[in-house]
């Protein structure tokens, strides 16, 4: 499977969005069906609300300072508002608006004639959204509302209300494209929603999926409200790291006294062998404790209101805590990564030579089967460096994976021959086949998918990854092969092994099949989103270009224990569902 500042914008057309994935319901899109614009007097005295959009018209009532109304339209320099069942008009200059999700549903019209002008356009310097087409409402509209919902942070990121020149059932979108500035958006997936306002009320008339490329901006946290001994809590740089010493083997975090802390994450430079987490009360007494031995680069610790302090004591070599974060109970579940340990039984195991090959060359494999609810494990053969691990976690989370990836850590080196690659991975007593057999026996995958025996563009470590899997799969069912892992985990027969571009028993996967009602969220959409998180690789590789050149939808069935494929469109063909 090869936090948000704006770099580039990728836009894709859609009809409807929500929900998105079946794999992680807690992370699925929660874009509100519609929004309401709340209006409040910014400052000054109570203000008149008129019966018509004209200061010479009768005063319906006076809006009190601090009182909240709903904005239902805009006519020239006035907002149409509703309060206590009455509708009136107030000068726009007096009212401060804020978008909020609407609890009750609004009528909705599905359209198909609003599109993006380009597919995956680069909009670094774009001044407007590349929208074209028209918007049609069920009745006359005099106001156009639109808002951007940020799927990652689960909030309205941008909203605007526009007064139309005249009432109409249908309006062209072109005159209003520059009202939404791409540069105002942070990185990640968005939903752009259009609402129409008129004398007959409000209605939702269109939804469009957007994707803003770039590195995620960090989500809001409450770490600066904590007291941490021996650690500077702000910033991301190297200077913020903490390394335990003999005199100070633990980190003590004092949480906010209001009991708001709900989650703590520990981003390690290298995973500790074990981390003792002790929860203390105000008297400094340990009320409970837990030992983490996940091997994760990003550990998560759930907190409760009775905890006053948390003591963290890691054990192992080369210990370094890179980032500590504490979040309150309102943290966005889709943005803050909380990784799960691998379940005892896996459906699909994906082996990738490097961090990013799983998207470049295996396409939508991971997003598709995560979306289907399969238990997916991703194994990386090489050590790509600490920054690549962070990119990988961001990418895998974006793709829908929730089981923490496995990093075997073999040396990453581009060598000219398969012989040299094998020698490099077998040095210092390492035995990759043994490690692969152990992983397969431990997690018992039904299907394994890996790379090309010819190394896609000839990369020796790609070749070796595929070759080692062909060897390992033949050994896992016989207890006489590597008896230590057989004794610990039992033997296992893999049902299928697919190799990328293998010439025999070929199948072609459909990475453009819709995964939700919109028809936009596809395995390839998610693969592109995920690959975008591999920022260090963007100059060298391109998932669209390279994925097409080395057809990332084409695979061959190298080994099967359940017979040949007939439909040739699903890695799980002939494997009964549980």
C-alpha cells in the first residue's frame, strides 16, 4: 500500500456522495444532507428586520445582539432571515454568518449536467473552480448557497451565499465559479454542495466530489493544554523528540483538569519492543495500566475523565518519541489514525517490495477489498526510511486500511541483478522465505497478491518479492518446512497467489467500479488519493502514467488450490464467503 496545506487541486465529477466505504463505518462520509447559515449581530445595538429588502419598508421586528437567526436567502444587500416563524430582511453588513449542519432534511434534486471541466486538473494557481453546466431547482430560486464539507475534519470548511440577478428555475454555474477560490481549501477529500433558496423554501440541488492534493494539515488537538515533563509539545520538527535516559526513563503527561482528554497518540521513530502505559489519579496513584507491544509506528491510547496523568515508559533500542498528541472527545475519527492490530485470520495479504508499489503496480487492490469489508494485510519488504513510513501510514489510512501494515525492513537498494538482490536480503542470517512462510501461517490469508516476476520496469527487488512468494506459498502447508513456525501457528494452504502481469491465467480487475452511490468513489480514485500521500515519490513516479504503462489491473493466477478462474474479475472467485 504502496496532518493540510494547499499544493494542488484534483477535481472529480459526481452526482451524490455519502456514505463512502463499507469497510470503516466509523470513518465513512458524514457530509450533512444540507447546511443552515446561522446569522448573528456582529456588534452594535439591536438591528431592524424589514418586511421587504428595503430600509424604507416596515420594520417587522428588531434582531437583538447575540440572537441567532437562520439565513434563507440573499437579495442584493440584504439577507432574508427566519426567526420564531417570521421571515424578514436585514442588511448584510450587520450580520455575521456561520455554516452549520442542518438537522432536518431538505428536498433534493439530482442533476447530471454540472461537471468538472478537467479530469485531475492541476490548479496550483487556479483562480476559480473548473465547473461548467447548469443548476436546476424544483421551483424559482433567487439565492444560491454552496458549501465545502471537509470529509477528513468533518466540518464545513467554506460557505457562500449568492444573490441571483433574477428568479429562475435554472441558472448557469459559469458566472459563479470564481466565488469559490481553490487556494482557500486544505488538502483532502471534500464535498461541494449547492442549495437553492427562494420563496418556496430551500432545496439541495447538486453535490460534487472534490479532492485537494497535498500534505494534510494537522488537525486540532489539546496537547498544549497538557503539562509534559521532558518534552516540548508544540511543533513537528526534530527538536520536539524525546529520548528516554537512565535517569528519566518515563514521560509524564498531566492532562487538562476538565477531563476532556479522550485520546493520546505516540508517533515513534522506531517502534518500542514494549511500552508501559500507567494511568494515575490526582494523588499520583496508579489506577490501572496496560502494556503495548504492537510494533506500531503510531500507537494510540484511549483516555477517560478519571485519569489525571499518564506515564509512558518504553523499552527497547534506539527509542525516540517523535510526536505526542492529545485529543479531546470531538477529534475527527476519519483524520486521526487509530491503528488496529492484525486479526488472527486475514482474507487478503498484499506483498509490496517498496512503500508505494502497492498503488503504482497493484492499483486498487487494497481500496477495493477494504471497501468490501475484507480483512486485508499489507506487508512491505524493504526499509524505505522513517519519512516513508509516515507517508505509508497516511496513504494506507486514506485507502481504507485499518490493520497496521507490516514492515519487514530488508535493505532497500536498487541493484542490477536478481542474484545481488537475493544476496542483499539474505545477509546477516536473514531468511526472507522463512519470514514469509511464518507470516502466511500466522495470518492464514485466503489470497495473496504481489508483484511482477519481471519486476515491472525490471527492478530486481520487485522480481525478488514475487519470486520469494512463489517459493513460500509452496512450503506453508507442509509442517516439515520451517517446523518452528508450523509448531507455533500450524500449517496453512493459501487458496490463490496472483502475480502482477503474470502471463498465464490472466484476469483484469475493474478499478473503476463504483464503491458508493455517487459513482465517483472507485478503487482507483482511492488509490490516487492514497498515492498522493507519498510526497517523496511524486517527482519520480506517477500512478496514472506508470499504472497505465505497467497495467495495474492485469494479474495472472500463478497458483490455485480452488480451480481456475472463469469470470476473471475477482481475486476471491471460487472462494466461499464466510
